[in-house]
C-alpha cells in the first residue's frame, strides 16, 4: 500500500503541507461566525451538537431550537464544510507523509494508514453532512444515530492522524 499523495515530488510536499494547513486554519476560523447562530442552551456546540445527537429526540430538540435564519447558517456551513474536508484531509495526509519520511520502517508504514485515515475521515464527514442536510430539510431525525456514529469515527480518525503527524515531527529524526 502506498501513502495517499505519495505521487507528489518530495520538494513540493512541505510547501503543499503548509498551504493546506493554512487553508485548514483559515477555514476553521471562518466557521466560527457560521456556527455562532447555531449555539444556544440546547446546542452548546452548535452544529457539532447536532452531529453528536445520537437520539432522534435530541436531534429534534436541537433543530427546534434553531429559527429559519439559524437553519440557513447551518445549511451554508454544511456546504462550506465540503471545502474544509478537502483542506484538512490533504493537510493531515501530507503531514503523515512528511512524518513518515523522517522515520523509516514500521512508523512509516503506520503513516500510510494515518494518511488514508485522514481521507476516510473526509468521506465520513461528507456522508455525515448529507445526513444532516436530510435532517435540516426533510426532518429526518431518525438519522441521528448513524450521523453520530459517522461523526465519532470522523473525529477519531482526525485525532489519530493529527497525533501521528505531531509525534512524527516531535520525535527526533531517525538517522
């Protein structure tokens, strides 16, 4: 198995990594005003509250707490998230590729999994967003449990890839 993005020449990997890392950070900052109208006592984490609302009743109470304006912000944010998915997956996969290059052997092979995990997280995120669009526009609160599973797996894969990337950079380079 090859790491995702392994086809990118070595001299271009680090600049691309920094580009996608910056894009990820900028998009994350841009999400803050989109999430603000979704944050309330019922949904303290805004859209993330809906993502992790595993019970249909919980999802319905979150949706009921959002007025029409908030729902428009949620819909726009879900669409905007598709750009974010690409940025964070590319940053994490390139970070894993760079970290693996510093440590040959088993650690490098683990980096292939971390890189693919980042892209799998983006795919899970896309499926989760599709489900959330169904909740927003079609009242499909019955999708709350599958969406929560997708979101939890996504967050776990992102966290694992980020830990791998950081560990690979902080751990002294192999000789």
